């Protein structure tokens, strides 16, 4: 169950990272409330996962999911530039996340 918590925590990290863009510096109420809620829920689920999963693995996986998801959604939602090199490094990040899971 700890890995489920961690994956959901990582997905919520993606949500709040992308949500920051929509808050416009926390000047918009609804996106701000949703973003803060996602931050709190993400941290709480990370703390639950870290009860079982070593903190180094849990934190690195959490950050990796967040970074990967935010980068992909940045390209899709905000038309951020995408290149072959960026795709390669995102793939390497995904390999690292899977590798941490496989070796835990």
C-alpha cells in the first residue's frame, strides 16, 4: 500500500506544480485553494509512504514523478519547448524512478 500512497503523492505533486501556474501568484482563489490542498495531500501521502519505504527512495521517487509529470504537462499545456535531448533526459528520469522501485 505504501507504493500506492507514493504514486498518488507524486501525481498530486504534479497537480500542485502545474496548479502554481494557474494561481497567478496566489491571486486567484479557486486555483490557489486547490493547489494548497494538493500540496498538503501530497506531503501527507508521502509521509505515510515513508513509514515503510526508505526515505531516500520515497523522496527521490516522489520528486521524480513530480518532475517528470510537470515537464510533460508543461509541454502539453503551456507549449514549453520540447527537443530530442529533453525527451532523452525525461526517459532517463523515468528509468531512474522505475529502477528505484525495482531495487527497493
